[in-house]
């Protein structure tokens, strides 16, 4: 019994010690947060003053007077707001204070979020050793998401390796990161052919191919219309659907025939995107096949077809009303629902 009594006292003392430790930790954390906030305000004031008086020495003194983490975070945020000569002078002041070296250390030793942030900062600072640090991280970093962030930074500074090599270093097997789409959308126009060639590879990951097609459609536009038309019949539903979305943005002389074939595809996402593309392009001559899709087994396809018909204006709405008053069916319910939503925006 005495042993149990001593153990209970020990546990009570231990719990009190842990509670006190947590309280002290929270107080210190709050004090640090308050100090960081004060230093951040002071530095932002100095940065704003620099845009007015261009006193680089005063700015460098303000940068060196605060902890590096505060200078890096507040400075990077401010840099993103500037353009032209002001931007270049501010970056020069940061480089003279040695901040890029600290950012490079963060890229090597920080946690995942810090390393991603460091890659973005190195791209913004464009220091002498930025490209070398980023290429090293692309080769060695253990996190795939960090490697993607590094690739985006390299793209921004115009030093991204060939796309095939970059994707191999990132490791795209089973990868479905939305940041890959961001990488592709930042590609310079002179390298669009790399995206097109990769999107056409049958041995590549379908998600990556589809992401490349989406980027080409948004940035490359009409010059890739023929490629999109061929890719619309790709054996991968994901790639075919992306090509149909692209055609909905760029158009094509054979778009009606391509979309009619796609509406008979076994993949529901392909049928849905074909219907959506018909609506975007205003192909009212496809009203009949769209009306057939309103009886599709997939709700997404039915809704896309009905929405496309509604976008055709009076002709499409009249067809929807006729379907809505017909016998109860999937088509009838879908037409009633889409009409209840009101006219197309």
C-alpha cells in the first residue's frame, strides 16, 4: 500500500511539472510572437521608407537589426509587391546583407514547409548561387513536394532542366500533385513544345499528360488545336477528357465530329467533358446527341449535357422544356432541375 501511495504522489508531482512546463513554453512562445510582430512592423516601416528615399544603407541596417527569419519572411512578402527599379534595388540590398545564404541554409535544413518557402524566396532574390542551390535540392531533397517547388522556382529563373529530366528527378509515378499543374502553367512559350511532346507520350503517367494539355490550352491556345484534336481519341480517359476541355477553350474545325464521337466513349468523364465543350463552343447543331446524353447513367454527364443545352439560348431551353414535360425518366428529372436553376449565366 505504501508503494502505491508513493507512486501516486510521484505521478501528481510529475503532472504538475509537465503542466508548468507547458505554461512556460506557451508564455515564451507568445513573447516570441509578440517580439516578432514588433520587429516585423519595424522592418516593414523601413521597407516602405526605402521606396520613398532609396536609402540603401538605412535599409540594410534595419535588415540586420532583426532576426534573419523575420527579415526573410517580411522581405519576401514585400518584394512580391514591387516591380521595376524599386524591386531590383531591394533585391540588391537583400543580397548585400547575405540573406540568400541564410535562405539557402533553410532550403537544406528546414522542415518541409520551410524548404518550399526557401525555394520560392531564392527564385525571388535571384542571387548568384540561387540556381546552384535549387539544382542541388532538385537532385537531393527527400520530399517530392519540395522538389516540385524547386522545379517551379527553377522555371521562374529560367534554369529548369529539360522536362523529361525534371520529371524523373521529381518522381511522378503515382503522383497527382496539383503543383505539377502550376509548374506546367509557368512554362515559357519557347518551351511549349516540350509539354506537347510529353503530353503525347503513351508511356507517360496519364495525370501528367493531362496536366500538360491543360497548361497548353490555357497558355498556348490555338496553335495546338490539331494536337488536342488527336489527343481527344487517346486510349487514356484522363488524357482524352483533358483534350476535350482544351478543344472547348480553343475550338477546332472538326470539333462537332470529334465531340459526337467522344459522347459515345465508355468513360463518363470523357462524355461529360465532351458535353461541356459543346456548350462552351455554342455548337447548337449537337442538340440531339446532347439530349440523348441526358439519359446517361452518370449524373455528371446528364448535368453537363443539360447545361450545354441551356447555354444554346432559346433553342436549347425549348428542347429542355419538351423533355421536362415528357414521361418521368432520368432525362425528364434532369431537364426539370436545370430549368429550375434559371437561365444560363
